[in-house]
C-alpha cells in the first residue's frame, strides 16, 4: 500500500519512494549535522576537554560546539564528566551507545576517500555545465 511502510520512521510516498520521518529523521539529522559526526569520531579516539575539541574542530564556534555536545549528550551518545581538580574541568567521552556508531562512520569516511575523485569529476562537469564526463 502506498503512503505507508513496514519500518517505523519510514514513510512511502504515493510514487513508492521512502522518506525518513519523525524522531528517526531528527536523530539522523543530529548525527550527520555539521559537527555531530566529527565530534563522535574525535571522542571515539579518546576523551577530550571542551577546549581540546574546539581546537581539533577547526572553525567550530563555542556556541555550536556547546549545542552539538548537548544534543549528543541528550541522545546518550556522549557523557560529560566533571573532573575534580583545580580549576574544575569538564571532560567529554563517548558512551557505549555512541561507540556503536564508530564502524558505520568509519565505513562512510572510507567511502568518501575512495569515491572523492569520481565525485570531484561530477562536480567539475556540473559546474562547467556539461552533462558528460
């Protein structure tokens, strides 16, 4: 039947195309936003303090970093730990749930490395207004 799907969070339109909707779409958007996947990759390597993350993610603003970390923490992918020292410091680390994303993100990064030359050829052809490669 058109307009439905057997998978939760997936809707099929009248033409038979599937679209991710609702909370599943929201979570996917948060994982794949500008900073989410980069933060998760950094934290999979090792726990980091806020300023370490800010230095590592070139171009991220303090506000964007704070918002992204809060979203990841809210979703149970990152945990925030207050370190008892002087001055007090905060460290972020990946959770077991967040760690489950390491393999798919590694595969996605490998795909981009493997296919970047082909993608760049398509971009060049598009930008030059040609249809053929």
